[in-house]
C-alpha cells in the first residue's frame, strides 16, 4: 500500500477516441473551466480546467456516455482491490480535467490531506484514466504524473520520498493510488492532456 498501480490497457482505441471527442466538446462549450478548479486552487496550485460530472443521474452536469463507461470501469477496478480500513465509497461526481499544453500543471499535493486532527474528506483511493489517444507516446510532452512514493506525512515537497516514479499520461492507462498517503503532482504539459478522475 502506498505505491501507484497502473492498468496499461484500460481502454480501447475506439473508446479513447470517443471519450476524447466528448471531453473536447465539454472544453469547447466551456463546461471545463478554471473557475471550477478554484475550489481547491486556494490550497493547491493548479492551472488545469475541470468539471465535476454527474455519474448517477442527479442534477449536475451530465457525464457523456463513453466517459461514463470509463468511470464505471474505474469503479470496477477499485472494487477489486484489497484495501485496508473502511469500505470504499463511490463518489456521485467524477472529475474531468484538461491541461492546455502551454505549461499547465498541478503542484505537489495529496488528494486527501490530514489537518486540524481530521481528514479533509472521505477519499481513500484515487483513480485516474488518461484519455489522450495520440499524445504522450514519447518524452518531451511533459504532463507526467510524478509520484513521490513513501514520503513522511508532514512532507509536502517530496524530499523524504523513498523513490520518485513518473507515469506518462498515455491514452488507455489508468492509475490507482492511495489518496491519503501518495504525494504527487502533474508536471508542466507541452501537449493537451485529458484525464478522468474518481
């Protein structure tokens, strides 16, 4: 527990193209916005654009069908993991994010921080699917998920990491990791980068 786990063939080429087109449409219609990402940008430096998509037919922004298929697959993968502690809860909303390719980044952080004697939220597992059909096949495009594995809880910079692992956001890869312990960041991107996150 603590290391990221990668699923290399998470989505087919057809699913990637379809979900990518759905996310491009959301970006063009300004559903993905920097204003939405301000909810955590106060505490966490990030320059992506995001939207929270309704996964269960509520009153939020409806999740496009192929993206919903990929979110359901992430839920299924999470349900198969042996996980310490409480049962995993499925969120009502999934997050779609786009990094513009002009240096967008997300600074070093944990998805669930411990402060004032309690966890920030109920999240214990993060699951990310990359929806980039043709980008990030070679070095130089940036956008890597940099994982600072084994850091001390008080370390917010990565100095105490046992090792650093960079995961290129190639389309079709999903990454699952512990929200409370894995310090991570998104390196500056030089290509447009899409991700779906639970």
